[in-house]
């Protein structure tokens, strides 16, 4: 393990002196992660959201089974831009508009087109690198939606199990979003809007995203229930909406628990060495507070150092603390909200 850390340190020192190599390595790593994220986003849509489940519901007449079944078709509704594209496609189908291409191709075109104004917002208001890689992610996702072979989407034979589809769709969607966020960009859509408001305005818009997604699901459910001369309505379409809510919940759960950028932790360090505070201030753009204390067991004078850092800085901070004072006592508390000035590394 020490050898690995030694080689890693030497490599980092070498890269610092070669900025061009550092640029290609760092951006190459992000590009690979972006490709993986885009593929996951496309696959979850094609395999678990897009396919129509065929479910036979017994027809009951006067309280008894008639012997016949009503065949109902359900598919989950994606949130944000994906769901909006589904609503547009279903609306065209209800009106009998022939757009001359497959649903998957039309969905990929809509997915990219709707994101274009959001890319402009990201480029102008958030960060150029953020916008470029978000655009690459969305472009690759649109491409993968079209080219992923149908046979790949049939690996999991759960097309008629809406609960399993909702859970797996939520897991993959949350994983795809998390990879993008951890690499410093997004998968497009409402994630770009969320990033803008959280970074520039200091407010969360989770409830607004939920309102948008709920409106999309409601619109899709109503459209699905309507029968037109070109497309029959789905009996019990509200069932689809309920499973879609499970999909949203699982996806949000994964994103909330796996992303680290906007999470903060409070460190309480009990030590004899106040140099720890100076080192932390020097290494991180956060302040520290030192409080006098006294150890209850030996009655020795102690210092308690308080600081709040981003969760992705925790490992580096604890390593520095124990390098200075191997006997320090450190507690780590999750912090849900910070008031006042807290520096968060800007997105490029």
C-alpha cells in the first residue's frame, strides 16, 4: 500500500510540472466517465422506461369474472427532458401525426434539442467546461438511445414487472447522474437548472424540479387515458404514474447518497497541537475556530478545533490531522445547511 502511495505521489509531482499532460489526462478521465454515464442514461431509458408492459386485467361484470381480459399497456415516464419528450411523442401519436422515424430516434432528437437552450445557460452562467461536457453527455445519450441494439434491452426479462422496472430504472438513472455530477458536469435537463440556482443563487430548487416532473407525469397520464381516432386510451393509466413515483424516489435516493460535491461535514478535533488549525487553513479555503478545553480524565489542558469542510475533502483533512498529531481525537458530523460564508470550489 505504501508503494502505491509513493508511486502516486511521484506521478502527481511529475504531472504538476507537465501541464499539457495533466490537461489531457484529467480531461481524458472525465471523457471516459462521461461516456459511461451517457450509456447508462440511454440504457435505463431503452430497457426500463421506454418498453411497453402488456398486462392482462380480468374484466368483471356484475361482480363476477366474465372470462375475458383487458390488455393494458404501460410504460414508465422519465423526469425532466426525457419525460417532456415522451409527452410530445404521445401527443403527436394521439393526433395521428406521422413524423417518419421511430419513437427512439424521435426521442433522441427531442432530448438533445430541448437541452440546447440549457447548454447556453450553462456556458454563460455556470462554466464553459461544465457546459461542454454536459453537452457531450447529452449528445452521447441521444446517440446511444438510437444505436443500442434491441437485444441488449431484453437481457432482463422484466418488461411486464412494473415494480422491478421502476426500481432498476431509478438505480441506473441515479448512477448515471451521480457519475456526471462527480466529474463536474450534468446529464442535462433540470440538472443544469438545479446547478445554476444552487451555485449562483444559494437556494435549492428540489421542490420546483419535483413540480415539473409531477406535471410531466400528470400530462402523460391524462394523454394516455384519452382515446382518439388514431390511438386508443389506456385503461387505468394512473397505475403507470404510481410506479413512476417509485422510479423518481429510487433515483433521488441514489443521487442524494452518492454525490459529494454539495455535502458538508463538521470536524471537531480535540488536540494539544494548535498547528493543526494553521495547516487546515493553509490547505483548504475554510476557516477554523479554536476553543479552550480540559480533558476530564487527566485534567490536562486541551484545544478543540472546529471547522466545516466539503465531504470530498474529508480524507485529505484527516490524513493531515493525524500526520501532525497521531493522538488527536476527531469526530465527524454531517452538516445539512451552512449559513454564512462557506467557500465551495467553483465549477469550471
